[in-house]
């Protein structure tokens, strides 16, 4: 099993920035094995993919946030970051970190991001 823990988030004004961080670990596994991703669930909607950072370093960012959100990882620190900028009220929601390797797939507890003036 993979343990996933998120941090960061909070309240920010429209146009502001935030950084979300995530760590993941598992017995007999190393962080660089994992494909990591951020998802979010905004009010009234289903959970949706935001961005992926695969085990080979490739990244993918959804069109809805491309140019505003950046995903990055530091394998030496076992961390995945999501940098959110030019935030809009519609970015408000719970953000989840996901770690995947082979048959293992784990989620963090979710972290609230609120964009409001």
C-alpha cells in the first residue's frame, strides 16, 4: 500500500497563487516508481484530473488549467508539487493527490483550496 499525504492549500484571492505538496511512500517502493497526479473536485462536479507527472518524468496538464498550474516532482525529496497561479473562483474545491504503481493506487485525504475575495 502507498501512503499519500498532502499539504498546502487554503484561502486565496482571485488572481493569487498557492502551492500544494504531496508525499508518497510505500514499503519496498521508492517515490520514483510512482506515477503521481493531482485531481480536484469542485462544487457540484465529479472528481477530475488536473495534472500528471509520470515515473519517467513526463507531465500532462489539463487544458482547463494549462498555463496557470504547473506540476513538478523532486524524487530526492519524495515530493510532488502543484503550483497554482492566476487562480479563479471556479478553481475552488478539494484537491487530491494520487500515487500509482502497478496494482497499487492510493489517494490522499484531500486538501481544500478556496479562491474568494
